[in-house]
C-alpha cells in the first residue's frame, strides 16, 4: 500500500482493497464527507465486523489489546478504504520505517480525520489464521509501545522488594526464634534477590534498546498541517 501511495500524484487519493469487499462507489460518499467536514481524511469503519464468531472476537481482542498496551488509539473495525488529501499523504510518507503497522501510522500522522460507517461485503473466507493474527498483534504493539519492556522492569522491581522483605523476615526468624534447615535462609535469599535483580536489569536493558529502536525508525519529530504567513491574511 505504501508503495502505491508513494506513486500517487492526485490532490486527493482514494485507497481501497482490491478484493471488492469494499465498494469503489464509496468514493462518492467519502468525498462528500471530506468536503462537509473540511477534514483531511475520511476512513471507513464497520458497524459490525464481518465473519463468524472467531473473526469478530479475535478482531475485538486485537483492538482492545493494542489500545491498552500503546498510547496510539486505533479506531476499532477500521477498514482499508480511505480518502486522503495530498498534504496528509505527504505527511504519512514521511515515516521511513520498514517493520510497520499501517493502522498505527494512520493515527499518529494526525490531521483531522473523520469516520464513515460502512458495510463490508464477505466474498470469501478470511485467510488470517489465529497464528497470523497473533503475529500481526505482536508486530503492531512492538512498533508503537515500549510498555511491555517497562512492565518487565516493574515486575523485577516488585520481586526484588518482596524478596528483600522476605530476606529480612527469614534472617530475623532464623536468629531469634526458630531453627530452620541448614542453608535454607541463604538459598531462598539468593534465589529471590538475584531473580528479582536480574529481571529488573533485563527490563532496564530493554528500555534502552527500545529507545534505540525508536530512533532507528526515523519518524518525523513533528508534522505541520499548514503554515500560515502574512500572505495568507
């Protein structure tokens, strides 16, 4: 899609799936809403996801998990069909990354975007298996969020704190009250303390790697919708 969009030359560009489950006639409605709302993007959203119960539930889970684990809120049941102005498309093409989630890029590019409720046809069985959907979800989350890595850091930190309290209790109990099996206190202390410390350090390393990963994407620092000058007044 990005290859095709990079070669599009029009002032307005209409993107649509090639399987005809999305109607080319939608262009007329999209164009009317683009003019009516004075926006830069009109995109289609299904009122009800097509397919069987597995297709609907897995799609619902994808959007829920993605929106919880990232700061990019992608509209649920968004379809491929969208009408875009030239300035929005130019901004979208500023993203130079290769491993991408196109739905997330649509959102973070910004500008005023307006949804249209559509009814997508179902002409064939979906080719997306459960494994493929999981792979797409993992790619999407890791492209837009470092929350899982931060979560690993906090898990390690909590384990380390709990282990520290437990070690104090074991040492206090061993010294003053009960006789415990030889070596039990030192083994438990070392396992929990080192385990929590290692997990926390892995989280720290992961956070640094996520920053390198973010820098390697070369996303634009800012996207300017329009520049106003005295000549525009």
